[in-house]
C-alpha cells in the first residue's frame, strides 16, 4: 500500500531529472544584435572571452559569414561555456585549518598569474603562412623519377638544397599562394605569400643527389614547392591584456582561409599581412587598429574600419587575423591598402 502511495512521487522525480540535465546542457541566451556589434564583441561581453566567438558561430548555423551580422538579428549565446569557465576558475583544493589560521611569517608572495593559453588555433596558426622571399627558404622539390609533377603522402622525390643534409633532416614544404606582393604605397616588391602544404624527411643521399620522402601532405604538393627547416609550429600563449602598440604602416595583402578545428567543424578566417615586424617591436598577440584612408579608391574620409591581432612576426613583416570589423563602414571589411593605427 505504501509503495502505491509513493509511486506517483517517484515517477515525478524521475521525470524531472532529464529536464534539469537537458536545460543545463542546452543553456542558451537569446541576444538581439545591436548596431556595430561583432561576434568578437558579443563573445567578450557575454562570455568574458572574445576568443570564444567561434563557439557562438557554431550555435548559429544561419550566420553564413561570421564577419557579417545585422542589427536586430537574434542569435543564441551558449552560456554553458561561461558556467564551465567559472567552474574551472573557482575549483580549488580546500585549505587545512592550520593553513588558514597560522600563515607563515615574513614570507612575501607574488599574486598568481592567470594561466596563459594560445590565443589562436594551431591549424590556423600553421595555415596562415607568411610573406617570404627567396632567402627565406633552403631548398625546393626538384622532381620525381617517374616524371610526375604532383605528389602526396609517402612519395619519394628529388630535392635541391642550398646546404648539406643528412638522412633524418626534416623540412616544411611551402607553396606560393600569391606570387607577388607589391606595397600599396611605395610599389616595392615585398615577396610572395606562402602556406605550408606538407612535411618532408631526407631519406637517402646517392649519386650526388638528395632524396626525400613526403611524410605528411596537407594538400597536393608539386614540383618547385619550397623547403624550410622543420620547427615545432606551436601557437604562442600570451598573457592578457594584449598590447596595443601605436604603430604606423600598411596592410599589404589579404586572404581568407578555412581550417578545421579539434571539433572537426570548419572555421573561415580573414588573414592579413602587414609591412611591420619584429624589427619594429611587434610581437604575437599585439592588437592593431586599421583605417580605410581618404583618397584610396575614391574614399572621401579617413574611417577606422576594424582591428587585427598579430599571429606571427618576421623581421619586416607580420601575419595577423582580423578580429573585428566596423559594420558601419561602407565596405565592411579590412583590405589591402588600409592604414595601421593604434587599436582603441
């Protein structure tokens, strides 16, 4: 009899468990886009981390281009990410009574630094490439014994190197994606944009020739592709707040690339290349503003149009990702010829 009386309460309790679990997993907030908003800004405001913007984009499949959202557009904010971040930050080992009531005397402690994490995905960091010249590389893929000019994983090819090599030496294989970069203001030839397409390892030296095996190909590799000594391509972890240097210069090239993330969904990113680098004091993580100057393509006014963040630096150039675009500007994009200004 008692079981029959309790049965409705047990069933009700069991039915509520999935509801609570589902609401926790799917915790979302409806956000109405305001004029000038970007996913970067919204992520910073709602999730306290601007670099979570791809997560917002993933939850809103109606947004075809993450750089283009409109006022009054309704989007979903995955608040469970904010809850997860806060939980990870606040979980600590409980202190003993002795540790609380009897602190050590005459011991000065420095405030704990927040753990730094890479500000850009590794795939994007590698794929973004850089502006190179002939002096940037130590060799090239020369050909194949069969006469083929396109290669893939495990193919053994002849290579030409500027210096000595030995079996086991490894190289990144780079392909030119823009044959010539001309400075928009001076007309100077700055080099060419390259991206990595694979990894090669020297396997044999015979008859005065060097043979290498393609141990990894990211896309098709062709004769003439360039070689650069292998290095561990690890995106830098920079402590926030990021620097905002007051620097002048130009955006000299622009391209859009699509990369896969650890969750196996594609992210499209706008990449720019600028005419300032480590010799000018720039470092990875630096935030720089951009401006569309008057007189450029008939523009009447100097209009700040966005913000970029440095991914990698070379001596006189740097690669950066577009992190913010001013939706109020006519072109709604950062482009070749834009001027560098201090980020606001």
